[in-house]
C-alpha cells in the first residue's frame, strides 16, 4: 500500500532509532527484517512496502488458582492487576500473557 510522506518518515525515523523495520516480500508472501549495507538501506518505496516491526502485546489477567478460570478484565500494567487482585475474599493469581506474532 502506498504510504504517505508522514508514514514514510515515521518508518525511517524508527530505523534511525534502531528499531526493527520490515519490508514485504511479495515473492515469499511475508514480512522480512530489513538489513542494511554500510550506507544504510536503499529505500524503494515504489516497489516495496515497509513497516515498523510490531512488538508483542503483554497483558495481565487474574486467575482463580482453584479452578483455573480467568477474569474478564485485561490489565496493561502489572501494578493495576495486582491492585485489583488484593482485597478479594480468596487468593487470586496475577498471570502475564504475551502475544505470539507469527
């Protein structure tokens, strides 16, 4: 997909900030990690699509250790999950889940 100038700048700035950048290989039908030569990558915006590599999301949930059931709320921060788990009538575990990106 054609990127706007602002989107291109964001991808290139991420590269400058040493974040992982990927390009889409149509022949392989997958995203490939961008590597560069001595002078940096040769950006080819006309024939390639680039993106900043997504980082896996991490969330915390509450789990009842007696039956293994999970609560319905997801917490983006560990301290929020721990705060929610305290003061309950019985012990609740705080469990971290990490997204798998394939």
